[in-house]
C-alpha cells in the first residue's frame, strides 16, 4: 500500500483497561527524536486522568495545546461528533504536526474509528499509519484479558470455538484482530512459562504478518511503532470483527461513575480500600487524583482490579480545584452506594 506524502500519518493505540497504553505513549513522546507530535486521548469518564498525565510531561515536541481530550464516551461511538472536530483542531496547528497519536478508551473498537478515515473530508488530509494493540501480559498469562477479570473464560491457545457471549472478551478480540502490531506489556513481570502462555493467547487471534513485541515499562523503540506506512483505512474491511454488519454497538455491559471522597492522610490506606472495592465488586478500573492532607503535591491513583499504583505527579496549582475524585469503571450492575462506602472508609 502507498500513502500520500501530503497526508499526516496517524497511529491508533488501542488496548484494554490498564494494559499500559498511556505509559507506552508517554515513552513514545519522550523519544520522538524531534518529530512534532499531536495526541488525541479518549478518556472514559469525566476526569481526564490520562490526558493530565500526558500533559504533565513537559515535552517540547508535543506541547499541551497539541493534546486533545475526548471525554464524551467511547471514540468509536462518537466519531462524527467528537473525533473529526478534534482532528480539525490539530490539523489547524502551526507549525504543522508530523504525526498524530490516538489513544482510544479501553472499551473502544478500533475498526469503526479507522473506517472514519475513509470519509473524503478525512482521507484527503490524514492516513492511518498503523494500529497498535497493547495487551496485559501478566493477565493473559493467567488466562484473562485484564488482571481483574477472574470471571472470564480460561485461555484459548488452540481452541477455535470461542464463546462470544462475554462482551469484554469480544472487545479484546476485536482490538487484537484489527492491530498491525501487538505490544505485550509488563514483560518484566512474566517468567518464561507465563510469557509463553500470553503469546499463545495473542497468537490465536492474529494473522502471521502481525508481530508481537514484548515491552517493559512501556519502552519500545519509536522506529518500531511509527512510520509503518500501512494506510490501514484501505485494508480495514479485511479485518474481521464481532461487530461486522452491525450498524451500532453498545457498551451497556459496563458502568462508570465518579466518586468524590474527602482528603486522605494515608495513601496506603486508600489503596487498600480501592483493592477491597475491586475484590468485592466487579470493578475493572479506578483512576483519579487525590488530595493528601498536608501535602503540596497531587496524588495520582491508578488501579487495575486489586492492583493499585499511586504516586505524586505534580504540585497543586492555583487553577486546580483541590479535591479527591475517582473514576470507577466496571461491569454492569455495580453497587455504586456500596463502592462509595468502601472508598470513603
């Protein structure tokens, strides 16, 4: 396939909740070798955690004005309303951007997004350089698509008869099936046997031309990720998904809501409460910013199931509303009052 040199290349980074997309992109921005980048972040929920992490990088080649957040839901469901205007905004920048990165939400299907690049008003200006799927290595090694999904079916290495009733597994399969490159994240947490199990699951869903690249802490050489020149929009109909022939798709099997909590004095105690909420409810992801009493720095919290990470990412500013807000994402039917009670302590 050939690409028009006048069109700006776009790389779509997809992957399930907590797989490591933001870490990969942050490292990519830091290693851009002078290439001027722009980024569209599809945040799921009203608190732009991923966008805030990336805006705080201070990278000259991707200034804050080149980062656009889409917070109105899944990008594949709001292409016309949100994505195309965001693209227009980025393409109007001066100086012109060299490459656009698109981080989808964990629930997004890449195929409908790539199909939007076939629209005449879009295709004349941009092209899909490649689709990259980030998968959670340790979770796959346990036979799950995410670390907290203990109810999912066990791994399928050779069995082609998949039960597609589980929408989360279908989302995972559609993301991987659409990808040109698979990043197997958190490889440092895998032993040889675990890495082999994770690879067999991924290999069951991809073609022979798709490569799997193991990564540690999101560090992958940019030359592997950018400049693929595949013009994916011209080949997207050949990438089969569970949603082919379906006009629309819904994400009604997921709940998301925001929990406001009081300032905390002990981040570790909060981490234990988040882990408890994940273990007692079907919580997939918790993320947000927290005010720690007596600390000038803002605490960033990110949890995948019962695995909770937290660190101080930057100082609170005069423009910040200093409060603690957490986005909770999980399976349909979450007991919101019970979760709020656990998180409140």
